């Protein structure tokens, strides 16, 4: 049998974390993981629909379709860009920011609880190591372009 490769294992882990997060968010916040990531993308402030699409690695059309759902629930608001009439800006409302922060805190709490007690697992070190790998990968990708 072939030895499992780290890239395959990481991919499996991310998929399982996303599935677990989706279940937690649906149960406790009536949000899907996809909806949560949309909200989190806006935590840094107002963005254009194009910028949100790029951050989420989805099409502009996909984001445009989602925006109304969030507006109708009072989680986001939109406005035209004064410098570009064709650009639509989207930002979190106070309710949206509160929801994104509460959901993010709850996910972190749940995952820490799940992983606590695993022998020889230092979550802070694991997080630092994964951030180092991500930064290195991003830097190498930029070099190639």
C-alpha cells in the first residue's frame, strides 16, 4: 500500500473540518459554512462584489446571487460605488458582524474542545506551522507568476 502523502491528508482534513463546521453552523446559527465564509470575508470592511468573489475564489455571478439573501436577513447592506457607477459595494451590518464573530468564536471553541486531549498535539504550534507553510506556498506561487 502506498504511503499517504501530506497533500492528500491535508485535503482530507480540510474537507472534514468544513463538513464538521457546516453541521455546527447549521445547528447553532442557521448558517451554512459557505454563508459563514461570505460573512467573514467582509469582517475587514466594505468590499466590491468582485473583491469578495476573488477572496472566496468563486465567480462574480455567484456572489451577486448570494448578496440578496444576506441583505434580506439584515446581515449585509449594499450601495453603489460613488467613483464607479457599475460597481456594487457590500458590507456587514452590525447584526452581520455580530453573527460572523459569534459563529467564528463558536467554531474555534468547538474545534479546540474536539482536539483537546489528543496526545502530543500542540494546537498553537500546529497553527504556526500551517501558517508558515501557507505563507511559503503563497510566496513561491508569486515567484512563479
